[in-house]
C-alpha cells in the first residue's frame, strides 16, 4: 500500500495533533473551552430564567454584547434574541 504525498501530510498532521493533546497543550476548541470554564451549557427552568434576567440587566447597564458573550460562553445572537 503506497500513500500519496497528501495522505502522508494528513497523517503527520494527525500525529502532531495527537502528540499535542497528550502533552496537555491541546488545540481543540471544546477542550480549551471546557478547561477555561467558558463552555456554553444547557440551562433550564429557574436557572434559565435567572440567566436571561441577568443578561437583560447587564445589557441595559451598557455592557457590550461581545463582552457578555465571551464572559458567559454564549453567542452574540443568543443575547440579541433575548427581549
């Protein structure tokens, strides 16, 4: 079985990513977000109501949408949807 140059390059990339993950410096988006605590998560019930109310209050006080999105791990469009 012979590999093309493109396939060899792809395998090398996979190996370097795996080595990076094993070394602890992973570059995966979900891994980094989970470690930083900014990962979005599903809220429901009273917690969701409180979160939306808090976002509305922060938005009314003049906080920028992009700053809120980064701080709470949600998208800017989610914040704009809340009324």
